């Protein structure tokens, strides 16, 4: 699975292989989408930010 999605309305995060921000992103539920392949996340469906990696 490529994407991990969390929202304020769904108590459990879920994984999916498909995500298109223009079709699937819902700002009303405070969605955060994590791209586990690219190590990025978005909170607005437009801007992808790097996920920091701990190198300990």
C-alpha cells in the first residue's frame, strides 16, 4: 500500500493504493495523507511536504 490516510472523523487510519488529491482529498474532515513511497505528506491536498526521517 502506498498511502496512509488519517482524518478527525475516522478513528482508525487506513491504507490505500490509490489517491488523487483532486478527487479524493476532503479538507472538511481534517484529512492528512502520507505517501509512504515518496516519504511525503499533505494537509491541503496540494502541497506535499517531506516526512522527516530519523537517522539514529
